[in-house]
C-alpha cells in the first residue's frame, strides 16, 4: 500500500489515473483539484481524500503542501499532473495573482514549489517517487523574456513550461541521489480524449488508457524503483529536448526559478 498524491485529479488524465489506482483498493489516494463539485465526484468514485487549491496562487500551493503534511505521516508518490493546456491559436496572455504568466506558474512553478515543500515528507517516506507529467511539446525558456511578454502564444508558453519542468526534474534527481526519492518525467500520451486536448482543437491520437498505463508505470512499477533522472515518452525511455541536459541552461533556470519563487512571498 502506498500513499499517493495526484494533482489535477478531478478531470482528464489525473482522474482516470486515480480511478485506475482506486480499483485495486491497495493505495491511499490524496486527490487535488480546483473545482469543488468535480472533486466531490471523484471522491465518491474513488473513496479518496481530496484537497482543493488553485495552483495559480503560490500561496495556495504552500497551503496545499502544509495541509497534506499535517494530515499524513507519509507520502510515497507525488504525481505532478495539474496543468493548463492551450488553444492552438490562442494569443491572450494571462497572469496570476503573483504576477506570473499563467502557464509558467501552473505548469512549472507550482509543481516545483509543491515538490520542494513536500520533500521532508517524501524523504521520511523513502523509497518514494516524484512523477512529473510533462509533454513531448518542449521549447527552451528565453531568459531575456522568461515571462513571454513578447510575441505571446499559448502553445509557446505551454511548451516552455514543460521543458522547464523536465530540466528541473533532472536537477532535483541529482540533488536527491542516494536519498531513496526518485524523480522522473514523462509525456504520457498524445492528444488523449480529455478536455485539455479538446480545447487545443487537435484530433485525438492516443487513448486515455495509454496515458494512464504510462503514468501508472512510473508510479509503481517495481523495475523503476531505483530509476531516477529520466524522461519517458509513454512507456519508453526517451530523450527530451537538448536544453534539458545542458548544464548552463539548467543553471540559469535554477537561478530564475529561485528568483520567481521568492517574489510571491510578502515583503
């Protein structure tokens, strides 16, 4: 039995993963979402404990971590699944209450911060796993314009946030080497039949079951117990974009991340 926290679990891949794991009756599931009605639905379907938070607010991310840590004495798996997708022709740039570009905040800063805040609990629970749901769509952040204030498109913002998440995951895996906490990222499947994919206007490519199987493998497959610092495309280990492995890119990303996470705190 494992205690598993899944963010973005009230819809799409997150909900399907939660229902798949719940069917076994072996795990304690902690499910995060933003919509209280959908959270109630998934709680009824899975018997899981739910946590509501808006991950566009970094203060709420910290509160979510504090609530989980206060209520549970262990956390075996953290699945950072919540995210904001894109409209293929979307060009409207939105910012969060903290002043960050929306997709950078929710798809990158939120999972980075949530993982950091829960690291003490994950370390105490080792062996433990962090699974970052990324994407095959990847672009490097422009450090001269990290908040994408120029030539904005939702696709570019989404792809930049996902490459950043993979790069940070590689750094974190190195940092946690020998701790018993592994960190891996994956592209679960392409354009599954979810609300996020429908909003993109793209045709369905892969089934939701494919995405669930790929993600669940990283959650609990015994053969991956000691595997860390990897990127998977579905169930196959793959290579992310080159920048994810570039030491200078990751150094600059780490500096930027620390700066952005400081700026949401009150003076």
